[in-house]
């Protein structure tokens, strides 16, 4: 389940494999970029922004006599010196994998491949990627400018995150934490775990949360602790089946009190997300009475 830590780890892997190297070939298997050729571009680096991946690179030089333009086809100006960003989102099922040239690709069936980037030393293959786009780096905000403070980013700001959460006081806190416009990087796993560790029911409204700053600080600590790990853990035990407090454990006993963990939904309709909590450790709070 890709969340902020997974995407951060993916950015680090791509950066290690590609940064500073020139692309010897590219293959885009998405309609909007099907004719794009990045051969000759130098990769400047890869960073994460919440759950978004931003691979930055120079524009490839136009090969002498070749019937193609630099990235940015259709531009009336000379953009060969521009810096570009290849954007992708993993959502629930996307992944990037890196291989040595000639190594067998094992990340999934071929029909799920969306992007292939080659250098002399490595091949990066993107499986089931979403929102694949290529934009001038100066226009990245069009893709990620709506995001709140990044829990793993240099822009992390507790006060800003709390202020954004407070802008909709009647919203259930579970939904508010999943809204990337408030703070970027949390998914259903960390939302469940953070709420459990703070004893807050996911249906509690933002206004009823006594210390939202404590909540978001804990979220950052959990994601930060899991950077670089292949197995995510919030319990302190990385062994499979012991690594999480409540997420995915519906019907199983709470690790603290023994009450059966329940599963519900954040929101409703097609955009609803899974929620998990212990009804004893995270009791529902009655609605706050309106002021007289």
C-alpha cells in the first residue's frame, strides 16, 4: 500500500539509479506521451512530494538531422536548455523497479508497464503508474501545488498542517488526515495507526480533537521512522503479522485490550476508504452541542 514512506523510498531508489546519468532510451506506454523521446536527457534527480514522484531532467538535445524536437514539442521557443519533470503517482498499485541492463524484469506483467527509462548502467521500469505527465519544472505546482505540507519534505510545517485541518471543523478526523490538501503523505494505513495510538475514533470531528498538533507530529515520526525500510512497522516489531496495531486486523483482538478490531469506511460512495479501529481504545465521542 504506497504511502508517503513508500514513495520517499521509491524516489531514493530512482535517484540512486538514474541521477547524473544520460538516458540512452525511453519508452512511454501512455497515450499522452506515446511519441515522446527522452534519449539524451540527463537526469538531475528524483524527489517525492507527498505521494507524488517528481523525476527532474534536462531537455534532450535535438539529434542532428533527426525528425524530432526536444521535450516540449509544440513550443515555439528553443527549450533545449529547459529543465523538465516527469510526474507519476503510484496510487494503490503502482511501482517503479530498477534493473541492470539485460536483467529480467520481474515487477509484473508487461501489459502493466507504463514507462521505461534506460541509461548505460540501469533500466527503470514503471508499472501501473497513474497521472503520468511531463511538464516544465517551473510548472510543477500545476500538479502538486494543491498539496499540504509534506510529512517527509523540507516544507513540513506543523502549524500549517493544523491550520488546514481546522478549516473544516465538522469533517471526521479520519477523512481530514487522508485529504492530501491538509498534509501530504498519509494513506489508510498510517491514518489508522496514528488514530489508534492517540486513542481517537476516526469518526471524531476535527473540532473534537483536543490536540491536533500532537496527532500530526506523531504521523511525521511514524513515517520518518519507516524511511528506508522494506517492511513498514508502527508497533516496533517488523515481523509479518506483528508490525501494525489495527490496520488490516479486522476481527482480530486488539493488541492492548483484546477487543475485536473493526473495519469501516472513511467517507462514502466510490471514494470511500477503509478504516480500522478498536472500539474500546478509540470510543466514539458524542456530537458537540452547539453553543447557546
